[in-house]
């Protein structure tokens, strides 16, 4: 997964810690977003909270994308879509698209229920991609232990 040189660069760069912190913050906002969305669909209230979490997710996803691009360049020599993180980058693009579709739905006046359902879909796309990262981290840890 990592050559010894790549592992040394990964461990030395502050981008690794920044990416982990931003990812954990994003995960907390995703969980809050699910809660807001489900509450809105069940109770009909809380639409503003759901929209705020959608905006926060977009900002954090872009922050994670930029940090991740800089990290990939430092570790692998490519800003985006390096072979080692290709599917995670594809998932990241899918999540970006999904969240921007939510934003477009809001701007174009979709129903609140439709917009919130799209938010749930976008959150799910993000969580699937987050799962890919977790699996990759677990494999890297196992590889280091071997």
C-alpha cells in the first residue's frame, strides 16, 4: 500500500492529521444531518437545520477534497485520482455531486420533502465513501503490523 518512502512522507506531513480532523468533523455533521433530515420527514419541522447541515457538509467536503488533493500530491505525486486512492476519489466526487444536487434542488424550488430525501441520499453516498477510507486505513495498519 505504501512504500517506505511514502509512509515516511505520510507520517511526517501535517496534512495527515488535518485530513483526519476534517474527516471526523465531517462525520459528525453527517450524523447531525441524518438526524435533522429524519426529524423533518417524521415531524415536518427542522427544515432550516437540515439545510444548514447540507451547507456545512458542502463546505467540509470541499475542505476535505482540497486537503486530500494536497496530501495525495505530497505522498504519491498526483493531486487527484492517484492509483492508490482512485476509488476513494471517485466516491468523493460522487458525494460532491450529490450534495450539490441538494443545493440545486433547494435553489430551483423543489419540495422540502424531495430536497431532504436528496440530502439523505447525499449523506449515504458520503458514508459509503467514508467506509472505503476506513477499510483502507485498517488495511494500511494491518500492512504496517506485518
